[in-house]
C-alpha cells in the first residue's frame, strides 16, 4: 500500500478513535468553579496606582474587605464583560481571518504551499527547525502571541502536504512562538514591563536569557521533531483535527506555478511582516497597529490579485466567519478573570503567598516564587497583565529575601511563557486549537511532556540565577 492510499484511509480510522471535548463546555466549567470559589475564599485588595503609563499595585496597601461573592446572574454577565474586555483581541482575530480569506481568494496560498511542498519533498525534515526558529525569534524579540494565529492556516496544509499531521503544523507555530516568548530575550510585553516595574535597566541580563533561548528552542524542536518522524512512518497515529490529509495530497500533484502576481502578493506579505517587526520593536506597536497593517495588506493584495470589491468583501467576511469560534473562546476565557476580580480573591492569594515565602530560606523562596507565578498565570494568562499584577509585590519581596530582582523577573517570564501552551485559560492557545480543530484535552495530553521539561529547565534556571546573583541587582 503506498503512502497516498494509507493517508486516504486515515480520516475513517480517526473518526472511530477520537473523542472530542467541547472547548466552551470546558471553559464554562472553569468559570463555574471560579464563581463558587468567590463564595468560600476571603476577599481583599491592593490599591492600584499609575506608574509609567501602566496601572499596577501598591505592594504595601493590601487590606481585607467584605466578601464579594459572585452570583449566578453576575457569572453569566461576566461572559459578555469578558468579551468586551477582550474585544481588541477578538476583533484582531476576525481581521486576521478576513485577511486570510482574501489571500486564499487570490490563489496564492494554494500555489505557495504546492511549490514549497515540492521543494521540500526530499528535505521535509528541515521545515520544523527552520519555521520554529522563525516563530521563536518573533516571540522572543517582539512578543508575538496573538499575531501567530495568522500563520496556523498556512502551516497546517503545508505540514499535511509533506506527510505530517495537523498537530505538527499547529505546534510549529504555537510551540515555536512560545519557546521564544518564554525565554524573552527582548520581549517588550513581559520582560520589558517586568523590568520597568522592578526598576531594572531595560532588557538587562540578556546574555543569560540568550543561553536559555537556545536550550528551550532545541528542546522544543526535538520534541516536535521526534513526534513528527513517528507520524511520517505511521500516519495513522497522527492527530488531524478538522483537516484531512486526502485534501492536501493535491498540493504535491498540482501543476500550478507561481506567477508574477503571486510573487507580488507574497512580497507584500513579507514587507508587511518587516514593517510589523520594526513597529513593535521601535514604537511598541500592539494589536491595534498590527490590525491596521493587516487591513492595509488585505486591500493591497486584493488590488494586486485583481479582485472586485464585491469579491474582496465576501472573501473577507467568509474568512472572518471561519475564525469566529476561536474569537469567542478568547472572550469566554477572559470571563474567568472577570469573575475572579469581581470576587476579589486574586489579590488575597498574592498577599498570602508573598507573606508565606518570607518565612523560608532564600533558595527555597526562589522555587516558591517560580511556582506561584506559574499558578497565577493559570488565572491571568495575559503576559503584561500578569507582570503588572505580580511584579510590584515580587520585586520588593526579592529584596527582603536577598534574591536579585533580575531573578524575580526571570521566574515571572518563564512561568508566564510555559503556561501559554497548555492552560485552557490562555486565549491564544484555545483560538489556535479552534482553528486547527484539535480538542484541548488531546493537545494537553500531547504537549504535557514538553511543558514538564520546560518547567524543569525554568526551575533550574531560576536556581542558577539565584546562586550566581543574576543581576545587575
């Protein structure tokens, strides 16, 4: 039996074995648990202050307050409030979906994937390290997270055309970006903010983070690579989500070639990415500016591709519709944070843990700080929000415990990044899985060994940082 025939049999085999878990049901269960906790855990709060344009907490202002349990009706209201709070990300994803709808309408994606698949047909193993490095650099230097969702619909068909599976194409993007985001060489949204709050020189301590970047990147690539080679030998063990390998075999036999128009569209895409990278690094652009870039690019490729206005608009709306599930998932994820904040139970956890850490030896305190940051990230998956909530307490606490503030920042950045590829409260992850059609439970089972390895690397890293007095202070 040849590879084509075996791949055509895969969807039937998988249909019998796969058990899907509804992502919305999972998030609603977590939301209900969070609501119940507001009825049993004590309430408290820190005073918020403005610092360098950011709202953060005053570490010396904690006070216990009257319990504020969240009612069932307030819980349901939180879903809408969560969508409102996450509106910038939700609409960004819909714009990205619209962009891909227009890009697909020009035929460029199909021809590009077909061309790359043919060129990599005998060198398919290069796809994983090369593309994961691309996303790792973006995550580490520019804090690429939500932006990577635009590339998942491109990488999955390419991975399938080369004999891999859907989870490989998804992991190249999500795990690649996360490995860079975690080590945060110059991530303005995590290390940049955290160091600013800790009053450290911006992006100081870069040498140690470069070493960690190499280690985490190599471990991540090897993990994805080993799995992918198993799928290449036995496609029936692959995870394909809502995609079918049968559909992508056409890329290898397609006779279509890149025209000058396709090349111009691809060049516009590359120019857009260069401008995006420059804007994020130089001017700290975020979602609004990046969305504007993609709107401009959408119009540009529509003109280059000679699409009529009616065709362009229909393609855009159809593309947006394809990502509506992922966009809504982000809003429901944010609802969990809304409930926890309304119940005022996050600040007490922060206060109690910081008080407890003061009572143990400094090398154990580092471990406690790291583990606490990991737990907090489950509640607050936003990197910048996580930094602004915890670093005003962790920075002065580090001084009291004879731990360098740079080590405190490192424990935050590692804990923040690792959670992004497994916690169901991470909106970007859940949106990416929705695009791929991969159940979170299946992804979590697959990714857990890598998350555990990254957790151990982070644990060793913060201990080493403590013993070498990672600084400048």
